[in-house]
C-alpha cells in the first residue's frame, strides 16, 4: 500500500477536493454520483459542500489528495457513505482504508447506521463490502446497504 495519511478535511482542503472530484472520468463520476454527471457538476458539488454538515475523510499521498470518503446525514439518525479514489491509485487498498475510516468515524460519532447506494456494475465497491461481511440488498433504485453500527 502507498505511504498515506488519512484525516478529516476542512475548509483549507476544499481546492484539493474540487480537483479530486473534478478529475474523475465519466465512468467513475457515474459510479461516485450514481448516474451521469459532468466534471463541472462534480467540481461544483465539492465547492459547495458544507464541511460542518458532511464529514469528509481524505487520503493524502505526499500532501496530494488521492481519495476521499464522505458521510452525509441521511435524516434517519445515520449517514450516507460515498467514496472515490484517483484512478491511478486504485487497487492498492485505499478504498478499503477509507471505508474502514468512515465506519469508525460513524461509530465514534454515535450514528445508528451507515447507508450506501451503488451502481450494479460497481464490482470494486461490492468486493470491499463483501469482504467486510456487509450484505448488499437490492431495491428499485439498485444495490444498497444498511450497516447497523454498535452503540
Ligand atoms: C470503489 C473504489 C473507491 C475502490 O477503490 P480501491 O482503492 O480500488 O479499493 P481497494 O483497492 O481497497 O479494493 C478494491 C477491491 O476490488 C477488487 N477488484 C478490483 N478489480 C475488480 C474487478 N474488476 N471485479 C471485481 N473486483 C475487483 C479488488 O480485489 C479489491 O477487493 P479485495 O480487497 O477483496 O481484494 C474505486 O474503484 C472508485 O473510486 N470508484 C469510482 C467511485 C465509486 O465507485 N464510488 C463508490 C460509490 S459511492
């Protein structure tokens, strides 16, 4: 695994987050944002994200943001999870690292559950979840998971 730092992002990291999400290609953006979206939309999303509401965990390599996971309140006492890793850094365990960091943060914050949705084609995310014993369910909107967190 590359030598990386994991930490919560704040306002000072906004430009790095904009660059990271803006830099995803069309397929990755579709996976990250659950459908088609433009790089401008992804950049705009990052430029407006409220760090006081949404917790964003960043993965840095030599001060460069190469991946980020977020927890956004889901209105049911839990948070919706999303994650992306730079294409040239995939397959080195960083998505797994960010997923574990998000699960830990959510549990420490006393959240009841972590939820997530993904496209049916998202084999990598499904592999990460399955390895952690997380069951993937399906409804009309596609695969999803509802992970109960220890109180
Ligand atoms: C999903 C994502 C975050 C994974 O990041 P990553 O750094 O590659 O993740 P890891 O290296 O920790 O793990 C990838 C897993 O996928 C598996 N994998 C890789 N290629 C695969 C393939 N073609 N088919 C099935 N599994 C595959 C790896 O074996 C690994 O599983 P393992 O730990 O059981 O061996 C990354 O692909 C990504 O950013 N995708 C675009 C955004 C996205 O889909 N976000 C999720 C929805 S919000």
